[in-house]
C-alpha cells in the first residue's frame, strides 16, 4: 500500500515521505519543495546525490545556490545564471529553490497517494504547482507540473528540473540525442566552449575522442556542462552497469527540448556526481536565450502543464529506449 508520512528527523522543517513497497521519496516543502531522496527499497540504493559538506537548511533570497546546495532534486525557474530582465535582476538558479512552499497531502494512504506543493515567485508573476503521485507497487513516480502567469503582461522564462544523481566508474548515461554543444569545460578533456559534436563521442584536440556516456574516475581537473539537443525521444537514464540497476526520467520533448548535463567529476569543488537537466530552452541564462529566440513565453492568465516520470529499473546495463505502456514503462537494453 502506498502512503505519505511525516519523518521527524528535522525539527526546523517538514520532511515528507512518499513511499510504497518498492520506492521511497522524501520531500522538503520548506526548502523549495526539494526532493531529497529517491530510494530503491529492495536494493537499498539512493539515486539522488547528497552534498556531505552541507546539511539541508533554510536559505534566503540572494544566497549563492552553490554555497548552500545540499543536493537532491530542485526546481529551477526562470533562469540559471543571474541576469537582468525588464529592470529586475533575476537571482542565480531562479526564484523557487530558496522559498518555503505550501503543501497539502491530497491522499495519504491507499492505491494511489498524492502530495501537492505550490508557491509564487517573488519577481515574476508566476504561480508554480507540482503534484507527486505514487501508486501501490509501482516502480515509478509521476510528477505533474503547472506554471501560471498571474500577471498582466506576457512573460519570458526558462524552466528545468535539476536532479543531482550519484555516480561511480561503473555508471553510464544514455540519452537519445543527436547533437551536443560544450557550454562549460574545465579542461581540454571535456572539450572547448562553443564546440559542437555528435552525441556521444566528443572529439578532442589531440585527435582522440571521449565517449560521454561513460563516467570517468574522479579527477581534480575534470568538470563540464554540455547541452544535448535534437532529442529523438524524451528520456534519459543513468545505469550502474555492475549492479544492472538504474534510474530513468521521461518527459515531453515538445516542452523540454534540451538536456543540460552538469558533470561534476572532481573538477568543480571536488564533487563527484552528475546533474542531467531537461530544459525548455538554452542557453541557461534567460537574457541570452531571449536573444536566440529559445525562451518559453506565457501570455497573461495562461498556463503551461507538463508530466514528468521518474522510474527505477533493473536487469539491464545500458538503455536504448524507455517506452511508456498502459501499465507503466518498459526499459529496453
């Protein structure tokens, strides 16, 4: 039976547990509705990366996201990098992550449970809603999103999900994309900024190449951020090839058109993890996306809705497709 309960590990904010027999998700509504854990209960594996140097805690407007980031899955709107927009300065990583969100448990126990969270943004006139659904005995969670423009003017924005995932040298990432653009690189081994390449093989200046699906060992000089574009289907997966266990994300490509892959391989603050982020457009600074016509636009009193699915799977060491079926999903190795 699926259920939602309150974990009293933290006294200063709520920690809600959404779980069934197979999967356990924890959510911090007061910390930007952060999803902190996605746990495979049978194998005792948490797929979400935690920053062991930062404890979950309250943040405030204007703080540097990177300095207080405890890991997990955050929601980002309307920009990543800070920028000017209509006379206001939009904060780094947007307006959602530092805010306490409202929440309601719509269904606490039964064949399907539902946790609803919502908040207003402070600068732009958005109302952001997210429903988390989990059915009894399913190995996937369903997230429904709704973004509403409550203001009198058309508003430009970027929106993306930001799940930080645990990795090891036995992991690989699969994405059905065609073309990539290097947006950030810490060394020539991660390409050079502005370089295009055909996924997954990054051509290096020494005439070698790197298979970007393969996770390298931790390296103090290795970090990068690449845009994967021209998605043939809306999914990505991260698989532990030794355990034959993985996590996949499914999303609509008519809305989430590009994946920004932030690769923390030791060359950024010593962290080791990966953050594959489906986004509505790119580059991930709103002012530049507007110049290129790749932003999303909402008219006054209009809304945008989206369904995202996150599933755990086993018995494959790579993924060629994730197919939605009437009773769930089929992962094809």
